[in-house]
C-alpha cells in the first residue's frame, strides 16, 4: 500500500456515538415503491412532512410542501435520518424535491469479508498512485454527482459539505500522475460508516480508494459499512444484502459505539 496523507477537518475528532435515546423513530406511514431492476423495494418518506414531521412545516408554507420556503436539509437532520436508518435522495441534479429511502434489503460491506482479487493485488503492488484523505472532499462529491443520472442535487451536496466541515463526512482520493483517478465519500456516526458514492476516471481508481477505506475502518474500530444498495461490482468485492430488521440491529449497535477514522494516522503501520 502506498503511504497516505490525511487532513482532519473541524469537528469532534473521533466519531462520537449516540445514546440509545437519541435514535429517532420512523413514522409508520410511507409509500412502497419499486426502484428499478436490480434494486430492492423500498419505503419512501417525504421531506419534511413524514420526516422530521409536520412540526417542521409552518402554516404559511403548508400550501406547497416543496416550495423554496420549505425547511432546508441540515447536517443535524441528516445525522438524525442516518441514525433512524434512512438516507436522502433526489430525482436528479436539477430537481429540488428530496425524499428519504428505506430499502427492504440493505447493502453492507462486512469489514472482515472484503475480497481483493488477484488482479487488484497486483495493481496495489505495482504502485504508481497516491492515496489521500479529505484533501479534496468537495471534488469527490462533485465527481460522484457528475453523471447523466444522479441522486445528488445541490442541496444534498451542500449538506455533505457542511457535514465534512463538522468532521462527520470524509473522502478518500486516489491520484495518478497528480490527477484524481477515483474516490469515495461517506458519513461517520459512532462506529458506522455510511458510504454515499464513489467514482473512477482511471481503471481501478475507486477500487484502490475502497481498499484503503476498508483498512481505515478496520483500524478505527468501525462495525458497520453501509453501502445502501449492492451492485454486481460491489458484490464481487464482498458486499452483501441483509434484511431491514438485521440492518437496524447492526445499525443500533454501531451508532451507539465509538470509533476513530484517524487512528491509523496517529499510529501508522511500519
């Protein structure tokens, strides 16, 4: 593995856990939808009517729930949503509407089950790339959103940037010849890492970032790596689907346990 450099943003340092009484309850209602081929059915909750709830809406804006006057997405609300087991999506980069997603089956990476293929091991030994952490969080988010179809609109992206400034969202970047070749970003809460998105502009760019991220999560005592959904690509690396109930069991343990995203920078391996 190449040497890495990590930049610590502001915030509390170690990923602080929640108390069990801080985990919000989800509403009973929600609309079951089919998200498309290869994805499990999911409940959708409207923002803000279903979560955080009617109290977030003033009477003056009740005539149009998705007008610019609706309450904005905040880092605090995002953390509450992740603790409750849901995550935000939009219909596209130019769509203002935001909804919360609660899949029937959740994608996770068992941290002891990550599979590195022979070809990827050869690529790691070959070197010729640099891994950094949090050097260009905004660039990674922008690259992940720069697709024909994306769930990351401006408001969601800005909320991730705010979480990063608070020390609760991180990126891993891979550079080849000084240029971004791939990366991944996500949110930390206690011993849970919520992987949001990754991208590659060079062969194996995102895989190299993922290898480093897995090592970092293991070293820091993380217990849950949430990928939201699985794909054939992620499954080839060891990702699996688990039922919603099992996910929530693992989630409650993880968000109420401590972890440290930067422990390997203080105690680097020889």
